[in-house]
C-alpha cells in the first residue's frame, strides 16, 4: 500500500501529507477527462515526490470551514470565519478537486461563491492560508455532492407571436412553472415537445427530469368580432391584426360617413372621413382597439381591431 511505503520513508507524515504526495505524484490514467483528478499510483514517483515534499504549516487564522448550496442548490457558497486575534496570513487560496479555484482571497471576506460547480459531481473543496513568502498551510477539506442539473429551454413559434417564462437550469426532479403569453393578434395553441403536443394550457407546472426544449405554438387570431348590437356583419377590417394601416371591406366608400378609432374604454383616439383609402395606425401602441364605422344611412358597425 502506498501509505505504508510513505510511512516507511518518513514516519512523521500524517494523512494530509500522504494525500498531498499521492495527488502530486499520480500518473495520467485512461479515465482522464471522465473522472476529475484520477490517476495511477506510481511507487517511484511517490518516493521522488516524498523526497521533495515540504510539510505545510498549521493554519492559524482559518476556522469553521463549511459549504452551503444556494440559488436553488446550484451555486455552492463556501464560508469560513477568521480568528482576528491570530496572525493574519497574506491571503487565502481555494482549491476544487486539487485545482486552484481562487487565489488572493482576503481572510476577512469569509465567503466565496463557486458559480462554476458541475451538476451531478462530487467536488472536493480545500482552503488554506498563504504566508508572505507564498508558502501554504495545510488545507482544510470539505466534500460537496452537486445535484444533477437540467436545462429547460423555451421557444416561441412563430417568432414574435408571444413570450415565454420559465427557461433556465433546474435541479433534476424539481418542479418548474412555465408560462406562455400571446402578443396582440395571436392566440396560444399548445406546448410542443419533439413534434408532439405536450400540453394545451398556457401555464403549467412540470417536473424537470432531463434537459428539454419546449416550444410554445401560437396561431394568428382573427379579430373581426361582431360586438353585441352592431349591424351589418358583412363589414370587415383588413388586415386584422394590422401593422401600419387597415381598409374597410364589404362596404362602398360612398356609404361611409365617418370612421372612428376608440380605445377599449370608449375614448375616441382618431377620426377619419369615409373617403379615406386607408386608415393609418402605425403610430399606435400594440393592443386591441374599437373601430366604429358610421354609415350615411344612420347605422353604425363596431368591430375590434388588433394592432401589432
């Protein structure tokens, strides 16, 4: 066993020394890139590393090293306390899986957030003091198992038809609320998952078990709705929804006395002569409006207009 080999070489080595020597002398293995800091113990390399090994000093300032998962268990927060009565080191260093993660930390900062931790991995975090000459103290170690993370990616089809909320990284097995909202002139149809209808509700709670792409599917909404009490349903607005302007269909221009644009509370925003070839709405905010078509015969037709 390599620990017995090292102890026979130097009986003053403790478990921290043995671990450091083995980590420093491990030879590359076939699992490189699959398992972090994996390697093969080589007896000759171990003895060479032991001969060159310089024992670290005991940390004097560091106390109570711990790790807490924050932001939905995705970001580890490393905490420690600093004994202000002890001599203050030049800085602190943090290692993750024996690789330097953060250098030149102020001992009095007492917290560090690791936003690059990998989901589904068990990370080994170590913190140590560094003196003015750059020599390290013994490292204080904590293990942390990160939950598996899944990416929920939400899209809209066709582009610009609506908005979605709920995209992001989630811990495997947790619940996510996703919401789709149609823009003026569109209506939500269903959530599409890999070419299949996943759900027909615009707001749902899903259990995230794997990374997935969901598409909110929308279709164009015909807004030429006949309001109660309106006459002559053959009159229509086109296009509807409108981007820049609309025209009247189903009625001759000579029959129209006036056209009024109102908001949904009935406030008149614009008026046009019936002789107008097109009714300009490009200066309006997107939304739903009322169009009152006043005929010379004394009748009025009121329709809804969607402006995009």
